[in-house]
C-alpha cells in the first residue's frame, strides 16, 4: 500500500491546549505532519488519513505527539477568534484531564 507524508506549519497567536495534552502550550509556530495511505480502487485515487503528528519543542528536545486533526481544526478556529481568558484555557485542560482519567478508569475494570 502506498503512503505519503505531508507537513505544514500552523501558527497559534494565543496559548492553546489540545485533547490529550498535559499542559497549556505557548503561542507560536508548530510543525504538523499528516500520514495518509492510498485507498486502492481502480476507478478513483483517494487517500485516507492514518496519523496526525504535532512537533512540540520542550526543554531543548522535540516530542512528537499524535493528535486528532479535528481537534487541531477546532483549536485553530478558537485561536482565530476572540482570545480565551487564561481561566477558560485552564478549564479546558482540566476538563480534558478528567475525561481522559474517566476513560482510563473504565478501561481498568475487568
């Protein structure tokens, strides 16, 4: 199966948080890579997204975090609008943590 990788730079004007992040990230430019695989069909050429990875520079090292493309789109739309207050951004992070922890607890049940 044929795969391809595309890369783009996204710019956040304000601090932001995405689902699965452990902290609020500062405003700035971030590289986002998208991996796609070709769907084999003789009549049409199409691609299916298999992964979206965001490069995060932290403490002199680069981390590669898998993200949901839809979450990135929503975060960029929020960023383009009126700036959220720091309290609202922190509340979003806290909500994501509670949601993630609830899923982990449910998964541990046998």
